[in-house]
C-alpha cells in the first residue's frame, strides 16, 4: 500500500523548503542515499553537488550544513513511523498484537512506501541511515540549543505515542517512555551489531532479522507484564 503524506517539517531546519523545487527534491533524495553509503563523516555538500550536477553553494541555499540535512531526514523518518504506528495499531485489541506491530514497524517489516508531497525517498535507505547515523543528531555539543528549537520533536512524539500504548497495556508500569526509547535504540543497535559486530549479539550466525524481532518482543512484553 502506498501512502501519500504531507508531513510538515520544522522550518528552522532548512533555509529554503526542499519540497518546493526540483533541486530541493534532488538534494534530499540523493543526500539520503549518499549519506547512507558514505557515512555522515565522509559525506559533504561538495560531493552531493557534484552528484546532482549543481553548485555547492546551491545546496547551502537549502540547508545550513549537513547536520541540518541529517536532522531533516531523520525527523522525517520518525514522523512517518508515527503515522504507521497510528494506522496499524488503531483497530488492534490485544497487547500482543500491538507490541507485535510496533516492533515490526521499527524493523521496517511493513510494505508501505514513503511519499512526501511528490518527493519519493527509498524507505530502506532511510531505515539504514537512521540505524547508522541517527544518534549523531543529538550527540552534539549544541544538543540543548537544538532541543529548544524543537528539532527532536518528531522523535519525542513517536516515543510518546508508543509509550501511551504501553501505558494502556499496563497502567501500573511506570517506565513506559524509558522502555520505548530503549526499544527503539535497541532495535537499531542490535541490527547494526548483527550485521557488523556479530560477537555482540546472539544473531551473528544466521543474521536473521526475525531473531531481533523475537528478542525485542520478548523483552517488551516481559517488562509490561511485570508488577512495578
């Protein structure tokens, strides 16, 4: 199923709205691909400009720096996941069903395609980018300033949405936000370790995403069923 989403991103993230021009579309689409392939450290606007046949200065007219572009891409991804959580848990009845679908969404075991105002970004690229680089949006010396600018609101909203579901499952459990953020980060790190540092997991031999899914589901359900 294809979803057409009109996600409103924080205007402080960009100097010029990339959804309003063909060049802006190319900056975001190719920027996501290159940042995922090269890594955040090796990615530069100069390399991006060369790839999309424009001037480096033209890229800077849209984003102040590559950190803002990363914030934009990661925030966009969180908004999409929040939408999927709402859609796919709305009619579910049992706690197991809700936990099941939330974890599948985090592991991108869903079929929806991401489209934003005609701007198509390959979901697998964004998923891999978030796994590899998302912590770099807040592990900075200017995290407090970025937080005041509400740059992390998409992540907070997703966390709050899932935490509310967990609270409905067990109203006596006091740590729903901590459980949610831990689950999200663990989904990324365990996947990354499985693929790149297998001795840090129990999934390194088969490298099967289903093992990560079962591990996360067991942890979350055990926590929510605990008497706290």
